[in-house]
C-alpha cells in the first residue's frame, strides 16, 4: 500500500527522456553511435554556418529557436549545456571567416554521408525521417551520452 509520502513506483518519463529513449532505439550499434558523436556536431555547425552565410540574423534566429526548444524540455543542466554548445558553434562559424561556405557545404555533405553509413550499419532509418524535431534531439543524445560518461544525468 502506498502512503501519501511515498513516490509512485514508476514516475512518468520527462519529455526529454522519452525523446532520448526513442532516438536511442535507432542508435544502439557502437559504430553508428561513434559516427553520430562526430557527425551530429559537424552537421549542426554546418547548418548554422550555411544559415549565417545566408544572413547572420537567420542563423541567430535558428539558434534562438533551438534554445527555446531545449528550454521547453525543462532540464536546467541540458539548457546550460546547449547554451555552451550554441556559443561554441557560433564561435567556430565566425572563426571560419571567408572559408565558411565551402567548409560548411563540405562538412554538411561528408557528415551526412557518414550518418547514412552509420544507419546502414545499424539497419534502421534516421529518426528525423519520422519527425523533424529529432534534428534537435541528436545534439541532446550526444550530450546525454557524454554526461553519462562523466556520471551526470540531466
């Protein structure tokens, strides 16, 4: 019998946990996971770079929308990590200077080729094929794995 002070045996999953669990279902193969650890940050950098080349405010709007998405998922540590990720991404975009467009295009193509190779190895399609929001969950997946290795959980 449960008393008023006893938490439920199985508390409901937070939305971020549910998204990461679903994303993780198609990223169990160690080779695919390793590919994603490199490719996801590179793809996000290249997207921001290409948007920045289009117009800086387009990139800023994309980054702001991304942070709002992460903020709505509700984990303070996750938001802090994604703010740092965003700042690093933007700094690397700015550092590319006049080489930004050719670098961003090349990185985008090569990183996606590796992503598809990873999913071929995995035997499952990329999660974003069923829902575009998984493009924003990918960085969370990478960070959640890195934090787990450090013994942290958001």
